[in-house]
């Protein structure tokens, strides 16, 4: 399966699977959360949301698989949480400042980050 969202891969620096992630481009990997190098397992609900964000030029600041067995992803979006109200989706719920899909419990968190 190919990566239908190549712009996500770019946040990881485009290196090999074994290469360390540049912390300026993506969140640091921890022992509990492995970095994601492929978006092949992202569910259709999250792919749809990612497409909508891409169309609006809203940046994704982090994308990682939080549970490999269940293909559960954590995606952080640099946007005001009010953006959630403007997105169209089915098969997910709004929980606080996040969207959680019903199928894999993937989380898309909206958090506006300011640069200093």
C-alpha cells in the first residue's frame, strides 16, 4: 500500500525507518509511543479529516501510532479548537478539543501553538 498522504511523511524528515526523527520537525519518540513512518493504517475517518485540513492549509504538527495492535493514531493539529465545528465527518465524536474516531479510537487533538 502506498502513502496517499505524502505531506504527512514530510513532517518526519523523509529519512529511513531506522533514522531518528528531527525534533524540530516532529515530536520526540518515547518508549511508549513509536513514531509513525507510514499512514497506510490510518482509518478513512481520519484520512477524510486530514484531507479537509490539507485543503485549508492547517498544519499537522504531530502524527504517531499510539497503539500498533489496534492501529490507533494520535494526530495533533496546530489550530484553534473551534476549527472542529467547521469540519464534516461521520464515525467520530468530539471530546473536549479533540475528535476521536469510533473504529480505532484514533485521536485528532486541536491545539493552537504560538511561536515565540
